[in-house]
C-alpha cells in the first residue's frame, strides 16, 4: 500500500478568487433534444474559469465549449464581493 502525500499548501476556489484568477464567463449554448433537428434554440450558462489572465480563460472556455454559439468574458476577474453577490442571488 502506498502512503498518500499530505499537501503543504492547498489552492482551493477561495484562494484563486483572492488571487484574482477567477473569470466569469457567460455562454450561449444550443438546446438539443435527441429527436430535434434543427436545434430547439439556445440557453445561457454562467460558469467560472480559473486562469491567471483573461486570454487563458478565453482559451479554456473555447476548448471546453467548442460548440458555444457565443461567449462573453468580463475584462476584469471576479472579486470576492462580486462572487458573493452573484451566488446569493441564485
């Protein structure tokens, strides 16, 4: 049996948020019913991407969601206050 390592530092979502490495992305995705051709329309998704800058957040978004109809990334990373406000509204 292998002993597991114990981390010296843990970077969780909060630490990335405090470091300014969290970007909110608004995506527009096609709504596909398995029996529908053409698609039934679209729906909006808000997701958070961890990246050191906006350009990398954009790259990650286009890689994870290659079929997105559109996406918008804010010019500035999400702040703790902004995240708390959005979370409490949901």
